C-alpha cells in the first residue's frame, strides 16, 4: 500500500514530465571509494500512522553525554518516525563506516535507513554530535520520498529500546557528490561546519536530489547514476522521553 504523505512532490514531478528517474546510488568518499545500488523495486511501504503519545519528556542530554550503546558496544538500533511526511517506525541500522558507502547502501537497498558511525561517521541516537541517517528516495521502498518537504519546526522521533529522542528540524543543506569538501561538511560533528566542536545533539537526514537536479536541467551523474546533489535536513535534539 502506498504511503499517504502530508505534503507531495506534484509540482516537481510535473516539471519532469515523462523523464525516467534514476535510483540514488552511493557517492564517492573522500578516498574515492564508491558503492553500487540495486534497481528500484515496486514494493511500497505500509500506510504510516503517527507515533503513539510518549511519556513526559526529560531534559535533553548535556554537552558531555555520549550516545547510549547497546550490549555489544555499538550505537542502538532505532525506529524513525516523521509524522509530517508519513514516515512511521522506519528501522535505522547503525554500521561502522561513512554516509552512502557500500555497507550503508546495502542497508538502504533492503528498505531500511542506514546510520554510519566511527571515525568517518557520526554518533548514535541522542548523542552529542551528528546522528546521520540516510535512506532511498526513488528506489527500494522509497522511504525518504517526501524528505525534501520537511519544514523548519517539524518533529523527528527516534525510538530505541531505552528512550524516544525528539529532534526539531532547523535547516536544509545540499551536499554535492562532486565535492570532497561538501561531503566532509555533511559528515561533520556540527553539520556544515567541519572545524567546529559539537556541543549539542543533532541529526542529519539525507537522500538524493535527482528530481530537483533534473527539473533545473542538471543531468550530471557519476558512473553509478548519482545526481550531483543530496538533500540534507538538519535538526537538533529538543527532548528525551
């Protein structure tokens, strides 16, 4: 069953006409490594529902608090809900790596969201720094199809076995697949500011900008059919429930 988003991309797709949309594959890392992606599937996500009413909130973590870890010492598995765009209980799988490398792309191809951590990745749910979450927009289950429609103030919920972390969207960025500096800024502890030390918990939700690039006549793509840009929605942690 197709999702029922609050906002649609009708205007964007009208501009595209009958143009076929390519899937969103993995960009080059700063080292030049890349990953491929399987073709788009016809499987669609279940109709979303808004998250259940949470218990009263507690203060956001202090600037010295790290993300809670699972029993094996890794960041916790999360379930992502974004009521404004109809995303409900999307599984977010942590892995050691960086945004859109081969392991991350494989996770996304399976219809889930991927969250890198480690030296070139980010933190986990609720941790000080940049909790990075990537998912496909035009292939697999199209989990982030409506991500570009998120607006300032929209809430993002990440539920783990211990707590629900509530982020508020504050900004939108574009990341260029053609620019190592742009990729470094996306992955920085403070999104967009690679030389700044993190003092709060933040989130980066990222997906491909294929329709937007094509709509303005930008048909550049790399050998894996990546368009030039990714769309990033940035948020800050406002509550822990």
